[in-house]
């Protein structure tokens, strides 16, 4: 590497910018394999298949040659969190460039060894990993020239990845690489792992957020059959046993033996929006636009607005606390090594965490050891929708494992743990105001959002945020969730900045500094409620103005990609004819749109509902623009999955609690959408292969929520502004309707 390159490194794409050595990303082997490493983890979204496609495309090798290596702190790139629908954007673009550079390096070596001229080198091709000249002569292959030293250099940024017209694998619906094993029931999840000498652990979590352990008798627990030992450190208590069955039986006894002090620290569950508005807050101006031409504004007097022919609108919206409700409870394995004095010398952790590099410093703080002594390996879990209990389970496993040095301990949470002790998606309240001028255009807009922060992930502060950290004899102080900067997508204010062309606007975020329930990242963060509010509000204004909701949106939207998905979704649902002919009583259509994070995927949705005693979503038509689509089948799966999850959130889900503890501790108390209630979902991808790839996983959550609410209003003439739109909420709204 020249001094010029080292002193002035080029700006590289995606995660390659911070993981610049090509050897971090891939390696060739003489047996015909290509190892591809990534710091992004597969949570069931199929990212491993997509990244394998990208690598095979750029290297010109058969997809079967690619071996995707799971993320590990021992090797591979550190790509932070797998979150925010950023894997294809960040990891995919980085891997594409790294593979393009590796291809160029190997071609150059083959050309030099063959004594080719510069012109002859330019004619070299790669056919399934084999280097061929213009006369179809073989001049070597990746496998014949495989040498790890060739890629042990920094990326130059000089090699150019293929253009869209050169793609042969990108854009193809390649079957998921992990699917055969799952269909055949092969052990692959972390819950299936069994290491030599493995023990099994369970932790009795506090029964309420502020509970403090007063006393617990461990003698009887230690005497139970199969129990190896019990662990107590302050209010952290757990048991280790020889078998999983023995651990479960001992946990029941441990829970019964513990006596806790449980102060009443939770607000009135039925008045959470009011609670959020009355707490101490950290208020920030998330963004604003000032108009160059004076017009009717919110600051003007009512008389002035009326004289100008303007109309004033105001409404408030809300969502409750939401549980991650992962089908598979969190699980982890850990093993601690100690020296003769009992000091920890090494820790191994196997986890389904979204961010193994972020988890490591928090574990180091809890254990009081250097982070370099901790090695973390990702192993797939049964899915995840953000910051669930995976990191906390890893910490629980480590705290148990240090009591039995040298023995691996599998720690699994219960369903109750998952629904009560994992971080929640923050409850939110959104207040909107707008002025529409005499020409029917929005001349002023104000968006205020009240919410706890949406991020309390590990590795982002000097204090560990893991659940057990605050329970120890020497506890770490409890932290209050933050919002990530808008440059990173934001938190509570995500999608609170308008995607529309309003003459002037301002958005304030009021982060509540009182956190009754632990909150952190849940899929789409604040976008779910903000888009629900914005798109519901636009519908309400359109209705009062006597304007078609689609036309009202298009009136304020100049972004051609946004207009394209709106028009596509409307065409799919035959929107212009939605009220033609005889309508079935209780049926309605609603439309909504958003560009996720204002910078990512475009998504428009039309929802069809039928309402009797409860709301039933019958069909969703979704149009999405994700730029270059690598695997259309995978993208559709992500869009469909996000849409179905949102239907569940909108119609059913809300964390239940009294003044002391969370009471939704099972599926009976926290119902989710059943298979029999899943709507038909039609997806149309607006193809733009010339544009960069955008993430798919979270684009639907806001638009689907709003489209359902707008469809209910269309069906009943009844506007519901607070989720969930459950049967009880529907009845209460009907009784409160002055009509």
C-alpha cells in the first residue's frame, strides 16, 4: 500500500468504510469454496441468501460455491447492529465492492502470470470462477490461485462493480439457502445447541419493573434432584441444573420462594397519552421549513385565517406500549474460564443478538473484565423484531456460567419473561395541527410527538443497559431510553418530518424522561405511530374538504417515486371505482403512503376492511419502490411479513398493566393475529434497477396502520385515533360518537 493511500484513504461504500480490509469479507479455498463473512446477522429475514447472491454475482461463481459465515467477534467485519432495514444498503453495497476488488486482484494476477499485455488483460472473463481469455483458453481460477495474502489489503475503491445491465443473478428469486434445513427440522437454532458438558439455567426475573428482592431461601432449591447450584447477586437469582427439565422444575420452586418489595410505579394504563404529555421531557426541534411567501399559518389569528379563506385542523393520535412477542423465547449459551485465583480469564457467548459487537462492551462492564476477553458468536434464533430479550438472556447466561467455570450453560427465558421483562416498544402520543389555504393546499403544519426514547441497546453508553445490570448487589444505574440522531434514522421522531410539499412546517420531539416500562427499539420505531397519525390526519382533512384522499396526497407530493407507488397501489385496488355500485355494509377502503425514514423505501398501501363487532382486514394492496431489488421473492416476504405484523399491532396488541406490574403475561393476555385472520396481501415492486438498494423490512408498518384506520373510517364514518382498533375500542368509539 502506498503512503498516499494510507494517508488519504478513499471514501468507501457502506460498511466497507469502517471495515476496509478485503480479508475481513471473503476468502477463496482450493477446494472450490468461497467463504463470505458479514457483520449482519440473519434474523429470519433471509439476508444471508441475498448477500450470497451479491457475492456470487460480482465474483462470477456459482451460488453453490458460496459459504456464508455467521457473524463473530473473532473475525469478520464489525457492522454494528442488524437493524433499520440497512443490511442490503450497508452490508450489501460493501460486499459488492469487496468482491469486485477481489475479482480484479485475481484477474490481474492471472494476467501477469500468463504474460498478457494490457489489451489482452482487458479481454479476460470469469466463467464460474475460471479465468478465460478471448480465445476461450483457461488461465487459472480463484481456486488454483487461492492465497489469503492476496486479500489482506485495504480496499482501494478503484474496482467498479457490475452495472445493472450486466447482472444475471441479481433480481432473481433465488430460494432461501437456510430453508431446506428448517423444513427438514435440522437443528440450527440456538435453542438446539448442545455443547459437551452443557448445563441448563433459568432466572427468576423480578415480577415488576421496580421490584427489589427482600429474601429468598435457596437451601431447598439446591437440594432438588438435578440441581447443580443456585446463584444470587442482589436481586438477580437463578438456578443451574443438569437437565432442562430439572431447571424448569427448580425455577417454579425458586419463584415461589422469593419475596419481593413491589412499589406501584406504573401510570394508569388507560391514560398513557396524558401521562406522556405531563412528564419531564427533553424537547428538541427535529426539523422545520419556513415559507418564503407569507400565507395562512398556525401563528395567525383565527380571524385572519378565516378572512383569507383558510381552514384550521387539529387532531391527536396514540399507540400503546407494544411487546416484541417473539414466538421463540430468548436463549443464550455461555462459558467462563477462570484462573487459580478465581479471576475470569475468558468468556464465550453464543447468542441470537442483533448486535454482537455492541453486546460485548456491556458484558465486559457487568463482569468487570476487558472486552477483549469476551468472544461472541451469533447463532440464529426464532426471529426478532428489534431489541427483544436476546441481549439480556446472554447476560443472564454469563452471570450463571461464572458460577460453574469451564461448563457451558444454556439459559432460556420463559414465555412470561419474554412478555414482561424484554424491552417494549414505546407508547406514543402525536398532536397534529395544520392550515389549508383557500386553494386547498396545506400552508402550515405542526407535528408534536411525545414518547419515551426508542433506543436502549447495549454498547452505546458507559453504563450497561442489560436487564440484570440494575439488579446486582452492586447495581448499575437504570438508564432512560434515548432517540438515535435523525441522521441515523431517528427514534420517536422517525417519519415525523413531512414527506409532502407543505409550504412551511415544524416538528418537535418531546422525549419523556420518566420511563415506567423499559423501552427500546421495536420494528420501525416511531415511524409506525407517526405515519399512522400523519396519514390519518390527511384523510380527515380530505374528507372535510370534500377531496378524494388520493388526489389530496398527490396534490402535495412532487417526488415522482412517491407518486408512482401511490398510483400503483391505487390501480391495484381499483381505487377510482371504490364507491361505484352497491357497497357491502361495514366495508371500506383506506389509502396511505410513506417513504420510510424519509430516505429509504417508498411504500403505498390500500386496505380493505369489513367491520361488524370487530375490524377484519380482508386485503392489502401494497406497492413498494426499493431501488435495485436483489431477490424479489425475499423482498416480497419481508413486505408481507411486515404488513401482517402491523395488522396484528393495529387490531390487537397492547401491553396490559396495573399500577405495579405488567399483567399481559401469556398469549391469552397478549393476543396476536391468528392464521385465520391473516388478510390477502398483494405486492407490486416498482422496479428501479439503476438506483441503489433500499431496505424492505420496515417500510410497511406505518402505511399499513394508517390505511386500516382510514378504511375503518370509510366503512363506518367513525374515526379511531388510538391503537389498537380492537372490538372494545370500536364499541367505546361508537358510544362516544355524537352522531
